[in-house]
C-alpha cells in the first residue's frame, strides 16, 4: 500500500497526503480502531492520535517504521506543524471522505502556513474497485450471513406482524451471527413497498400482502446487500407476480450476460430496456446497482451514464425495481462477483 500511496503522490505532484476517514484508514492499514489520522510524506508516515488510543496504536503499529504523534491539540494543528517542520509545500486530500469541520480547519491552518492543498475526489476509489482474495472471502461471508437471515425471515412472515417487528427480528438474527447491519433494514409492506427507501414502521402486514425486505450486514468490515420481494398467502393480487417477473427477467439478463470487459453502462441499459418494453419505464426510478466493499455504496455506479468497463474481481449489487405509486413496488437485489466470462452470485436467499 505504501508503494500505491507514493504513486498517488507522484501522480498528483504532491509532497504529502492526509487520511482522516476511518473507512479509508482501515483500507490502508487493516486496523479497525478509529480515532487517529494518517499522514503520508514521501519519506515518512505519521499517525496522529489522542492518549485514549495511543496504547492500541502502538500495539498495532509497533513493528512498522512510523512516527506516532500523540497530541492534546486539534489534529489539524498537528498536521500543520508536521508539514511545516518537514518543509512540505503541498498536501493532497480527498474532500469526499472528509467532514466539513475537518476540511475547513485544515484549509485555514495550512493557508496560514502557506501550504498548498490539492483537492481530488475519490483518490483511493480506483484502487478499492478491484477486490483481493481476502476481501472477496469477507464479502462472500457477509453475503451468506445476510442470505441465511433473509431465509429465516421469509418463513416467519405472517399477517399481524408489524414492519418494525420484522425489522428488529432481522437485527436480532444478525446479532446471533455476531455481525451488525450494513444499513438500517428496509421492511416495506403493501403501499409502502412503492417507496424504495421506506423506513420500517408500525404498519401491520395484511393477509395476501406484498413485502419488500432489503438487508445487509458487515463481516470483518465488509458489507453485503440483498433485497427480496415476497407475497404473503396464496390469494395475493396477480399484478404483483406480473411485475415481479419483469423485474426478475431484467435482473437475470444482467446476471447471465455480465462479464469482464463490458461497458458498465450496459448493465443499466439491459435492465431498463426490458422494463421499458413492459411499459414500466417511468416506474424504474433509480440506478440498476452499485459497487460494494467496505462501504455499502462504492464505485462503480450501474447508471445510464456510467463510464468505464467491468473488470475481473469487481463486486457489485444488481437491483432493478418497479414502483407503482400508491399501489406497490418490487425490487430484487443480489451481490455478485464479476469474473472474466461470467459472474458469481454471492447472495443465495430464496426468491
């Protein structure tokens, strides 16, 4: 990773690079504790932390050639001090992963020291795009846990349960598997299923209802994402199944055709063409999917205007959907691993 950081410094003609976001710091170091910043110079690497984490920092990094700065002052002041001591002229940062308070503080303190800030969005995104063997292993496990939980939930669904009853049952099952949710579970029944990001409510499931369940968990810091649309009872509205079949056909076309080398925009067009042909063009109201890894939403975005091509060992969620306002919605989502000539579906919950 240090070699990759040096290449980034050379690419952007910077003398130093700062990481303040726990997600990015974990990706670089593999260390799960938060509460410290990582500052790279071309010939030194600094960890800036508080006393409350200094023992953990020393334990994790004791065999590495790092400079640890424990400070009681604001971190941005310590950054400015280090850069000034080392006669650094430029600092590379990624505003995408930096909160506004930190950005303003760093900008003001470095401007005072006459140090130039180079701002680039998504500096590590291209590196994070391709998953290594260990990352794939963790993502597969996260997907299998989410799939197992979803299967359990499917057979526990019954009239009279509220969306929140199911929501908290999902969290309970995740806890039993020693994982936490990667996002707040979406449980949307009846007309609520027409809202893609419905917040689970006290609404009770009715007989012969439609239910959208969107869940994911975090295993070893890697996320899963999975959506299923279920029908309760045997006398449900047949229009539910008609729309479900269209959505599943759209997803299947992607799962069967996706491979390394295809344009990323192909995925969205493939799903959208099928849904449009079924006269539901205006009811497909979001992109077809997204990358997934440490973050629940990473690049690439499976959008109509997406640039670039699919590459081997990309991991993406594929989630076409149709939403009929004030009536119902259907979404089906699976997380997949892109391979040279096909894909591997990592989620296995029953449809």
